[in-house]
C-alpha cells in the first residue's frame, strides 16, 4: 500500500532526494519559445490562401489623334516590333494584332463592318471585340489589345 504523503515519482533528479521541499515541488516546465505567427487555417485540409501579386496597370501608348482615323475603319500602328490594327467602328475603339492567322495577311487593309474586319487574302472575318474568327475556320483567333480615347488621343496598352 502506498503512503499518500510519499510521492510516487519525484519531479527532480537524485539531488532532490534529500530535500523534502524540493521533492514535493511541482515540476516546472521549460519555457517554450513562442511559435512564429502564421496564417490561421480554420478548416483542416483547406488550402491556405496565398497573396496574389498586384496586377500592374497597363502601359498606355499614344498612337495618334482620334480625328485622323476613318469613321468605320482602321489604321496600322507600330509599337516596337508589334504591328497593331487600331479600328473605330460605330463609335467604339478596337485593337487587333495586324496578322491573319490563316494567311499572314495584314488585317487593317480589310473592310470593317459590324465590329468585324475581313481579311483581304481569303475573305475570313475576325471579331474586333475578341479576335475570334467569325467566318473561316472555327477556333482561329488573333490577339486583341486594350484601346481607349482620352481627350481626343487614341491610346493602346501593350
């Protein structure tokens, strides 16, 4: 039978054995180093959100005066190595890579009608809004660029 006044295990090593005050002292835990703060993930198994890099504002380049553009047509603009057709159609502005993906022909030479430009090489048409081929091979498209008019100046972002 165990005596209730005698500890069954000592929190100290043998050096406490001769000192009843030390033998009955509560064990002192080593001071823990606080953990570095981290993201709180309340639901186990849920991915921790990752900060997204800021999207840079596009670099707008002045490409000419709006008064110099045909009312329903386009003009070729060169920005570095890029050839871009900038179009005005029914009061809206559009910009497309000036290259037919089918025949390699310049698109800016083609007629513009109902927000579409026709390639003079084979008659395919491309949407000025999103660059997709609207008459020709499905799935073909050309690159579009943001374009705006500010105080009578046309600007394209690349």
